[in-house]
């Protein structure tokens, strides 16, 4: 069996190694962003406005931290000497990581505008969609950890799981929208919950985008 070469044999330069290490830190912050969003959803279901407001603010703070890491990673890439195609791949990866936190923050902002208790079936489907996001970001975190340990087989397996979850999220979006339509919500909540459904599915899309880059690195490193 051919021995896998170290991923940094492809990435090459010290600056690019730093980018991957920062990516692991970025995913930790993004994971925390999703954790706080999950707490905000739990507070919404419980009808606890205070805890929901606190959790939404924590999401905003985490997203800001993630954005600062993105800027640092872009600067490190700009100082490196990768050939343009590789640099573009890494730039896309950096941006895809940042979009996860950004879209989670967007979902949290929408959550802040929901003033009235939503029907149980709508809340149940929102909770399920949120759980899928949490599972997906957990697998992305494991994929990056596997990559830094040069465990390419596990990294690819983790990415495949992210893909599977994204397909589940597509189905869950349809179920959530069906629940919203049948709930006969008043216009404001109808608009807000529909937008929330779009954002929830969008977060898993962004996680899948980041996982696609992990696949590229793992395959090139074989």
C-alpha cells in the first residue's frame, strides 16, 4: 500500500501550515457559535426571552471573533508564496469557514425578531434542523483534526458524513416549510420563520463547502 505523504507536503510553506492550524481554531470558534445558537433555540422553545437574548448576543460575539481569525488567515496567505491555484483554494476555504459563522449569526438575528410563541410542530422542526447543523459542524471539526494528524481516511469519512447531513438538512427544510405553511401563522411570523428555514439549511450548505476543501487536501495528499 502506498504511504500517504504528509498534508503539508502539498501545502508546503510555513505560512500555509499556519493557515490550517488557524482553520482548526476558526472551527472551534464556529462550533461555539453554533452551540450558542442551539441554546438560543432551546430558549425560544422554553419561552425564555432573557436567555434567548443572551445567547443571540453570544452568537454575535463569536461571529466577530471568527471574522478576526479570517482576516488573520487571509494575511498569512498573502505573505506566502503558493502558486495561484493553491492560494485560491485556500482562500476559498477560509471564506467558506467564515460564512458558517456568518450565516449562523444571520439565523440568530432572525430569531431575535420572533416575538410570539410558535406552534409546537414548527418549533419541533426548527429544533431538528438546528441539531443537524450542530452534528455537521461537529463532523467538520473532526475532519480538520483528522487532517492535521494526517489521518486522511478518517478525514474523508468525516467529510462524507457532512455530505450526508447536508442531504438530511435539505429534507428537513422541506418539512419545516410544510409545518410553517400548515401553521397558518400571522404575516410577520410567517416571513420570519420562512427566512429562518432558509438560513438553517444555508448553514449546512456552508459547512459542506468547507468539507469539500478538506476532501481536496486529503485526496491530493494521498
